[in-house]
């Protein structure tokens, strides 16, 4: 029972502390144009990277399936 209390206490402290740490972002509201451009570019990269990875995986699976279904050289072709 003590471990559950410790975990609950830790979760409560984390929930109380987390909103304050979210305000610590110094990059989001920078006045320098270079910093804002880097922030927007990084945001775009992190947004589209998972989509590109999923598309690449789907294309790889489709290619593997197509090669697996293709007739082999030593088997006669089916009509």
C-alpha cells in the first residue's frame, strides 16, 4: 500500500509542476526572425516526418507483397 501512495504522491506533484514547466518555452515568442523561422521549420518537420515514415513503410510493404505474389522463374506461369 505504501508504494501506491508514493506513486500517487509523485503523480500529484507532477501534475502540479507540469503546467509551470510548459511556460518555460523561450523560443516560441522570440522577437528575432531567425529564431521564429527555425521554430516554424522544426514544427513542420516534426509534423510531417511521421506521415512520411508511414507512407514509406506502406510503400515498402506493398512492394514486398507485389514481389511475393509475382510468379517465380522456376514455376510455370498460370493462365
